[in-house]
């Protein structure tokens, strides 16, 4: 029987193409494909495709070190999968939630999500997804400081990998055991002043190297191959340093640095800086070690990797103590305690949401949801645009006014873009108001997808949108505006209505000294009307 070709424009085909793009290191292309599926799924009210697209987007953001966005997106995906009764999809989304939560320093949330993912997988025969879930659990335990449980969870992952039909490579859980042992050794050195033995980590790494040479250094998840290679190379650097083979370590460090992606910055760059600091430390160059550790901390914070940032604080404390600079060591200790407090505070809202979701599913979801969110529901409605789901005018005006005040006395750069849909009235007249509403929802989604996490997109009025760019020069904001304009122009509008074509005009203004919210919005509005083309649909 002849096999029918797969329609390349179906959600499944585009998500499969996204997985391929991730495998090829094309994270942004993968994200664009998943975003297009999400937009179409929302327009068609296709909940399953929406959940799958969210899960893919969360994985893309995890690889691209957009951790806070990945945290929220993976939670939303898990909630939708649970509502649909799709346990595999829920387990996969929970696994991503566990991974990004632990990197954000939310250890308890990470362990809970990973445990639930493992238990969902245990309802079925051994499968690769169970191996990934146990991997997540092992790493969550390790970052929580429980290295014994971490090692045991990863040993279980290896057992499950061997019992899969057909068996899959044990490389990823074995490499994660190397990481767990490295973390244990660093903790041991911090607590006792020395490492007792590095033989165990050397033996584990030797087995990983043998698997790599045999072509079994693979991961079941798309996009993790390159990450695994850098982790392997960098960990080998640490082992060589701790074994005292500094010449080989220096050559290995060059290889690890060369394996890093050019852009964007990821947590792997901070990991390699850690290796460089360890090498300088071993060579007795404590000044260089301090510079590398401060750079490690800066990079970790740039990608919200709270765990590596905290580790940098601990290492800095030790190096300052070796230098005899006790005041500096005390400052790092205080900075670490403050960071840990902030991480706990940051995670409280996230944990409340997670508890609400899990208890609601197990008991009376509707009643619990009402009890937990009733006090905040009206506030959320008052700040959210009912049609598009993004911030509304009131929300934007409050945020802009609040941002302008501190900006006047600091170096924070603010810009405001006014986005107007070209000849939108023609869309309603020609295609109807239902299509017009879908156009506005699609444009809102495209704008939201192309701004940064710290920026605020909002619906201003009718067919006008605004974006507040925080910490961006006019030039940087202009680049983002151009990406938004191109994304809207290039979108497949035929999927909304045959023959439909859309474009936007964007005006941009940077906040200046003495500006009010009204003055900067007025300049943005003038800039937008000055650039307005004679567009047609």
C-alpha cells in the first residue's frame, strides 16, 4: 500500500521540523515554527496542538537559556496536557519544568515536578521518557545538595535505559553522574578544605568517553547533543585539574571554549569560566581566578542560572580566604545569603501556582481555583486585554509611569514603540469582524514572541499596540521593531483568511530626561504617523 505524504503544514509536521532545527542547533528557527503552531492552535481552539507547541517552546527556551519564560511555558503546557489526559505530554512538560526550576534555584519545585514526571512514566513499561524524567530528578536532587539520592536516581535511569525495548544509550544519565560527583567534590572541598579522592569521577568520565567513541554519546531529546558535548569537554577539564595534570587541562579548556555556541549566551559559557577559574586557582594565580569567577557569576546571572551564580559566590569566598582578604570573603558570603533569600522569595509565587494546580487536579479544581485566585482575579482582568490576552492600556500606562521615575536618576534606557496595523478597517469591511479579531490576536502573539522577557507589549486601543523596551537603547529597540515588522509581514496570513495580507507601521521614541508618559507616547505616535505607508490589504 502506498504511503500518503505528510502535509508539511500540519502542526505535527511543523513541530517535527522544529525538533530537527533544534538538533541542527537552529534554536530560533525551532522557536518560530513552534510559535506558528501555537498561534494557529489558539485560533482553531485546538488544545492538544497548543499544549504540544507550548512544550516545544519551553524546550527551546531551556536550550536558549530563557529560563523564566521556559518555566512559565512548561507549566502551562503541563496543565493543558493534564486536562487532556495526555500523561506522556504532561510528563515531558513536567520534566522541562523541573529542569528550568532547578536552574532558577527553585529546588523544591524542581524535585516535586520531577517526581511527578517519574511517577507518570512509571505507569507504563520502560521507555526513553522515563529515563529523561529520572535524569531530571537526579539533577534536581543534586542541586538541592542531596548527592546520594541524585546518584541513586541516575542509577535507576541507567537501569531503565537498559530495559527499554530496544535498549537506549546510558550516556546521558552516566554523564549526569559525572556532574553530580563534581558537585559533591566541590562541596567537600568547601566544607573540609580538600578533596579526598577524584578516582570515582575519573572512572565515570572514562566510561562516558568510551560511549562517545562508540557513537553512543547521544540524548533522546532534540537539541541536547551540542550541550552534552560541551558539558563533557568542560568536565574533563575539571577532572584533569583536580588530578594535577595542568598542561593537559589547559589544552582541554581550549577545546571546551571552542565548543561553545557563538550566540546567544548560555549557561555553558559560565561553566567554562568556572573551569578557567579552577585552572588559575591550581596554578596559584589567584588574581586571575577571581576575575574568571566574577565573569562566571556575571554570565550566570545574565541567563538567570541562579545555581551557578551561587556556586560562583562560594568559590569566590574560598579564593578570597586563600588571599587573606577576609572582608571580601565576608562580602561574598553576605551577597550569597541575599541571593538565596531573593531566590526563595521569587519562587514563592511559582510554588503557590504549582500547589494550586496539583491540588486542584486531585481534589476539586474549580473550588480550589476560586479560593486561591479570587482575590487577584479582578486585578488580573483589569490589567489584561480581553481579546488578545496581553497587557491592556491601563497596565501599560502604570508600567511606563513607574519605569520613567527611576530612569530619570539612573542609567536605565527606556524606549516606547507604537505599533499600528495598516488599514485595519479594510480587513473588517472585506473579511468580517471575526477575521479582524483573529488578526489582532495573531499580531499580539507575534509581537509578544519577538520582544525580550523584560519588555512589555500591550494593546493600546483598537488596532494599535505599544511596547515598552526596558534597558534598551533606541538602536537595540529599533532592531527588535524591525524583527516584529518582518515577522508580521512574513506570516502566512492565508491560514487566517485566503487572500489576506497584513503589515504594521511602527514609531519609536526613546525616553529622555524630563519626559512624562504622555510626552514619550506623543513622540512615538508622531513617529509612527510619520512613517505610515499607503498600505492596502
